[in-house]
């Protein structure tokens, strides 16, 4: 982005107010204050300029949507330099057969005031390419802009394939593992998924248990369960000892190892549960434990001193 002449305001004032007898002046303090306040369009240009994605700025005019700035990545993609793309309509840059999709989405984006994502084709550098496009509205004091980001569909497809592979592997492990496992929605505490081992342990069917929240199984108060669940989500605590109620009403003490997990872009709590009832029932009572930790009886020294 070209650097603006920092003295242009001083020159303009000098030209306007100079009577010939004395040149108009601006104090250093005023000039410094002006340099700290670039126009809002300059801020947007800086944001676009230093981004590693192909980005451009759109401006709505009476003649329609026009480009007013783009960065180097967008220039490589389209073949239009910053100077060449300025004030160019969508039809010129994208091609007559493809600009209408961008135009419609730009209108919808400006009207809704929300970021939108869509897939479209364009003719850049003589080649027809399909891209994912993200449009974000930016409201200024005098004008409204849209920041356009061109996303490479190949990169997105590769990411989705890798993410799907990770999800598939997790699902295979989840369904076949003999440990009791639950997948929990962290905000509401709803049980999203339970593996066959969990269904056998709790005695519920999959339909029954996925209609429940974890506090309906945990016998602690809902407030306590919610607080501990948020601790697990934040990574502040990973291990818990809980009393869980089975479908037949029996209370079992369980060790719960819970950690945050992201699947398909959604956050969950992944809990591995182990029955600890027998261990807790056979645990040494606290008063016996204290009595056993005593010093051995005094014995005379073997040195003779």
C-alpha cells in the first residue's frame, strides 16, 4: 500500500488560505495528531494488505459494487494489481458469466450485516476457478465496505478429509472399546453419545441415555455437577470421583477421567468411566488410617551413648 503524503493537508490549507502576504501554517502538535488519525479506508486497506489470504475490499456505488483495494495474494489470483483493480466493477474482474453470484451475496451481506460463506466460480487470468468466498460487512462513518476473502477449495477439502478421518477413527475406537465412555455437550450437559460398554453399565438404551443430561445420572446437585463440568472443560481438573445412579436405582462410585475434545468443529467433553465401588467400600476408614501412621516405639541407642 502506498504511503500517503503526510503534508498534503498542510499544502491544501496553504493553497486555500494563503492571501499572498503570509503562508498558512500548522503547528507540529496539530500535524502529529492528524498523522495518528488515518481515514477508516486506510485501516481497512492495512488489514487486507498484511493478510496471507487472498483479500479485497468492495464498495457499493450508484453503478454497483466495485473493487477499491486488494492485497498481493489476491493480485496473484486475479492478475489485477492494486492500481488496476481500483474502481473496477465485479463484472470486469470476475467475468460476465460469474459476477452475479458475488453481486447477490454482497447485497445480502450488506443487508443482513452478517458474515456469509458461499461457493462460486470466476474467470481469473483467463482460467475458470471455483473458490469458497467469505464476505464480511464493515460499516464506516460515511461508507459501508465488504471485506472479501477468497478461500482455496482444495485446501478446505483436504482439511475436511483429514478431519473426517480423525472423526472416523475416534468413532471406531469409541464403539469397540471395553471401557465405559460418554460424549457430553459441555454447556447443557446433555449426553450426546454412549458406547456399548456404557449402555451395559448404566442399563439404558442408546435412545434413553441420549435423552438425558449427566446430572440425571450423577447424584450430586445440578449446580455442583455444572461447576465441575466447566472445570473439566477449562482443563482445570481432569479426574473426579462421583456417585452415579444406574437405571435400576443402584448407586455406584465411579472414577471419571474427563477432557475437552473437538469433533467436526464442535466442542465436547469426553469421559472415560471406571467402576470404583468395591475399592471405595474396602478403603481404610480415615480414623484407622491416621492411627496407623504413628512413630515406631523408642529403642535404646546401640552406640552406648
